[in-house]
C-alpha cells in the first residue's frame, strides 16, 4: 500500500494524517480507524459489503480499482464500516439506515468518478 503522510503544525497543535492512496481500505486501516486490535474477519466482511454498497449506488460497470484510488470512496467505505460495526446487534440505538455523511460522500462520488471514467474512455 502506498501512503502519503502530511504533518501540519499550527499554533503548537500538530496533526499528522496518513492516507492510503491506491489500495483501498484494508483491515489494518479499519482496526486503526476504529481503535480495535482484532475482528479481522468481521472487518474484512464489512469492508467488502461497504465497497459493494457504494459501487452499487454509483455505477457497477466501473472497475473497483478506479474506486479504490479515490480518497472520497475510501472515506465512504470507512464511514459505512464504522457505522455498521458500531450499530450491530445489541449495540444499535440508531434508527438511521445510513449515516448522513455517507450519503453526502455517495452524492459527491457520483459527480466525480463517473465523468472522469467517461472522459478517460473517450480519449
């Protein structure tokens, strides 16, 4: 997995952000994102489910590698995995089918990836 690391220091506050750039969301990414050490199989299943869900809402004729190279797609996957992981079984007190941020990401991705792919195939 290739990563880009950015460190920003503002008024004695340091923020370090590491973003996967091409391989999509991994189990290790989600373990860090959720602050859990185990649950490998569950997280792998949730990642797969989230990718299918995002792609089915946009355009399933576009190769998954195109989606995985998109930071917004990866954040949508993380958001849905986080929501599903934390609202499973007896943990759920939410009446929402999807988190609001997830729906925002889907809408944004629709208007970014599809035109990019269409323009690339026309060239």
